[in-house]
C-alpha cells in the first residue's frame, strides 16, 4: 500500500512536471498564471499521498495552508497582469 | 531502487529544473511565477525531510507572501524594464556563476562528508522539552531556547517596514499606501476575498494555537492571517490604513515589545534574561506568541502594500 | 488486502487518471482558455478522488474533516482563478 501511494505521488509529480514544461514557456502571461494553480493542486495531491505513505504528522495543516496560498498567489498574479478596471464593472455584468 | 528513492530523485530533479528556469526566465513576471512554483515544490522537499514546520513556513512566506511582494515590485518596475535587458553581461556574469557553483559544491561536500552521527543538540532539547510545557521541539527552540534570536528577528521586520515607508515622497509621509477602496469592486475577486478571508483567519489562528504541540506556530499562523488581509486589500474591499495611524504603529511594535518585556521580566522574576518561571512557561510562551502573530499579521501586509502613495488626511478639527 | 484498501486504491487510481487527463489537455488544447478549463476542472476532480481515497486512512475525524476542507478550498480557488484568468484573457487577448 505504501509503495502504491508513493507511486501515485510520483505519477502526479510527473504530470505536474510535464504540465509545467508546457505552461511556464507558454506564450503570454495567462499561461504562466496557471502554473501557480497547477502546482497548487498537484502539489497538494502529492503532499497528501506522501504524508499518508511516510507517516509525517501535521501535514493536513500544510495542505490547508498551501490551498489558501495557491488561491492567493493566483489572484495576485491575475491582479498584477491584468488589473481590474472600474469600466469593467460598468459593463452591465 | 525503491519507489521512495525514485520519488526523491524525481522531486529533486524537478526542483532543480524549475530553479534553472527561474534564473533564465525572461521578464520579472515569468521569473516571479517560477519563484512561487519553486517555493511550493520546496515545501514538498521539506515534508520529505520530515521538517513539517519549515514546510509550512516555506509555503506561507517563502512562496506566498514573498511571491506577492515580488509581483508587486515587478509591476511597479514594468515601465522601466525591457524584455531583453540583462543587468550583468560578460565577465561579471561568468564570475557570479562560478561563485555560485563553488558555494554549492562546498555545501554539497560538507553534507556528504558529514560523520554518521553529526554533532547535534537534538537529544538535549528533546530531554528538556517537558520543562517548557511544549510538545513541539521547533517552537521550544524558537521561543524558549533561543528566544533572544526570535525577538531580534521581529525587530528586523519592524525595521523593514520603516525602510519601506521611508521610500515615500516627502509629501506622502504619513499617508496611506495602496489603492483606495473601490466603489464597485471586481465581483470575482471580491467573492474570493469574502469567502477566503474568514476561512483563512480560522486556519491561521488554528495553526498558531496548535503550534505548541504539533507542527505550526506563530510565524506560520501570522503569515496566513497576513495573506488574508492582503487579499482583502487586493480585492479593494478595504483600503490600507494610513501609516500615521496610532493603532497600526502600536500593532507593528507589539510583538517585539511584549517579547522584550517578557525577557526583561524573566531577569527579574525567573533568574535570567529570557528565563521563564518554572511551571508557568507555556502560558507565557503562548502570550508572547499571540502578540507575535498580531505583529506579523500587520507587518507583512504593510511590506506588500509598499510606501504611502496618497497624501495624509489632515485632521481639520484641531 | 482489505475492502477499505481496495476502495482507496480504486479512488486514488481514478484520481491519478484525471490528473493525467488534465495534463494531456494542457498539452494538446489550442488556446489559453481551453487549457485553463482542462487545468481547473480535471485536476480538481483528480484531487477530489484522491481525498476520497485517503479519507478512510485519516487518523481522526478532525483530520478527515480537514481533508474535505482542503478539497473544498482548492475547488473554490480553481473556480475563481478560472474566472479571473478568463476575464483577463478576454480583456487583453492571449498575450495577457
């Protein structure tokens, strides 16, 4: 079971790596902003699996913190790359 | 090769590759994204090394708050930077590269040549843990065995805020940094801030409280609280406070001040600078940590908000 | 191998499959918006299945609750990030 958990953690890290190769080099900043989201989701997945396999304690708190901060980082990136303009809200949306 | 070893090698390789990409990335924005990704991957490495407290700190501050700080700086520099600009070319660049390689090689040699049982104070620190009333040895090192060090770190944070504020133009001194509160904030970002902030506050306080016995602590909890305030300011649901506000300045110094008072009263009541009264150590430690959390939660957003950019409001009632 | 272990393996395996599907989408989709869709939807579902598979192995009810909270938070983050980035792409073009 431990080996299975570690193998799946490796698989997820591998998908994250492949995804990173694609979007870190991607044209335009929109792709790069997604990198934070990718590593956030994939990283938390690997983290939970590794923790379950190696028996590290208190890792759910790290995952909670990571989840909060991945959202925070993505929002900050979007805010910086394309700051919200007041004219947008006046769009009638 | 076991699955665990393969995982470790893959993770190490990925961290190295992301670091290399960050160094060679073009443009500050791309480099900052790379830096945040690198930080989050590094948290995984810390988990593998069973240093869960450090993983939490790395995620919260190393890539979270510092990432946002860098992105803010990159945004401010955007007008002044071109895509192809390189600050170092030719010989200085080669020299820097050689220096970095030498330092890395030296560190690697030191780690690889470590004797089987390296010199360590870990057994003694675990031995005396029950006297501090704590269950988490990392917190014991930070607030009990090396409290003076931690207090000085908090002073450094205050100095950093003073440094950032002093970058303001003379006429803005005492004003507020950042954008004013928006009449109609962008709905998606506002939604995110409104849902995330209460959850984040809960998680932050939980991580601080739990840090006495489980991985966590004041620094990590404070960083998460700071991130929540920053996101509320980003969504422009609230504006940054004026830098001359008394409550703000008091909150900034509360942490190191309480810490210092505790240390000095230790000299009076417990027989040594930063000694804690026996049997009463844990409440004192939690008391100090509470104020540390307050200071960190206020300091980090002020660092991210930057120097004041609006004129101070004049109090005409005087 | 107990039934619970089999359930965990099945759920986690399905989770990894969705992660792979998400990455395939990232690699193959032609423009930023569809890549965004692949990333935020498939990866989130993958994470949800992994959380489901790890729930029986949780050390305490609080730990299980935290796992579910993590997934809910990532869902929220994914949904809002997709909206924010989508809006940015629409406003500024893919060179955002």
